[in-house]
């Protein structure tokens, strides 16, 4: 991290780069909402200076996908990660359940964990869920950060989602893995990206090429859920909001993120250099720094890799 987030309780202490949590400071649990499971993980901060940070991942992430980010975030805030119904080890969720269901599930989680207010960060499909929660639970969201989000699904994206779901339903996971790599990784030809992209491609192929049957069905459900519930409904108010997108993101390109920000009064929209849709994986330290800076009320456009195209 280049700088520590500033607020009234900040000190001059800098992150050490070491794992901030030991086993005694990690809590996990499971609860149910309307008959469906929710699993959670909390990393407790020794000296929290910000409201707790709740990370809601995308369709292919689970509560254990954030260990690298927690190393950067936990010196400043408790960090909560979650498997909402239909993800991780919670089993399948019928496709008919969309944003409204997830709004209720997140609210139930916060109530059960006795969290009156959180800094909420959503990534990809998790951004869709987080946006929906902020529409109805603005009093429970201190600040809202959305990475890789779009306000609507164009026809070509619908075709991609339908094809992905069909591959998964047919059990053609190797083909699915290759399609995901082609969809999610930028094809910029930039020499500085080659090693990182190869590592990410290897990780994606390993993750998706050998999926269990239940996980395969979960992923297919996610794609069909996108097709069934494709639009964000405007209405976020009174929540400081950041929308940020990798400059090479082809799934939710910058112009789509900008439209989301334009619909939220006072929102900031920013692009991140040398990153695509997998920004949180491609540049985890920078992703975490963006969250810390925004959640502590500091400007994003002061970061050398981040351009705020809208700053109102």
C-alpha cells in the first residue's frame, strides 16, 4: 500500500505485509435464510479504524477466495466474507430467486452477526447483489464499492451466458473452462501482462476443468439467473458509492460501469489501468488499496493506476 487511509482515528502505523490474522481471530459459521444456507467467515482486526468490510464475490468465488485481500484489509477493519445461498457449500438456489431474495439474505446475515452498518464491496455478480441491497438497506451501508458491474445485459452477453449454461448442463467443463478464459482475460498483447495472464489462465482452467457435479450445476444456475434477472433497478440513494472497472474489461466494460455510476447521485466512477474483469485477482493489492482509500473517504484519482472519470 502506498498510503494509510485517513480518518479521525488513524495512526501513523503502516501495513507490514504480513498475515494480519491468526486462527484465534478468524470466526466461521453457518445460518439459514428461508430454508437456504449461508456460510460466513470473519477476520477480526486488532485495531479497527473503519466500519467492517463485507466482501460479496462473483459467481465463481466463495468465502475463502479473499485471503490475499484480507491481509491488506484486516489491519484497518473486520473483514467478512460470505457464501450466500447457491454458492460455495450452501447447495443450489432456484433460478427464480434474484436480487430481492439476496437483499433479504444479506440483511439476515448482518442481523445475525450484530452488524448495524458495513462498508459493502461487491464484485461482478456480487456487485449486482450489493447494489440491490443498498437500494433497500441504505441505512446499513456506510459506503458501497462495485467492481465489474453493468446496468443491463446486451444481446451478445445473453448469448454468451446461454452458451455457458448449456456447456455446464452438458458437463462439458473443459470446454467451459476454455470459454471462461477467453471471456475473462484481456487480449491486449501487453508484454507486462503475459506472465500474470498465464498464471490466471492456469488457475481458471484448474478450477473449472474438474468441477464437481453440484458445483457445475451451481455455476449453470448463476448464468441462468443472470438471464432471468438481467437489469439493475435504479434507486440507490444516500450511500457514498464507487463504481470501478478494469480498463480492459470486456464483460462489464467501462462505459457500462459509467452508466451505473451516473444513476447514483454523487457516485464516483473510475477505471483501473492494466486490468480486466478479474481486477480483484489480477491486481489484489491495488484492488484492496482502492477499497481502503474509498472506505476511509479519500480520493481515488490520487492513485497512479486509477483514473476517476466522474468525480462529483
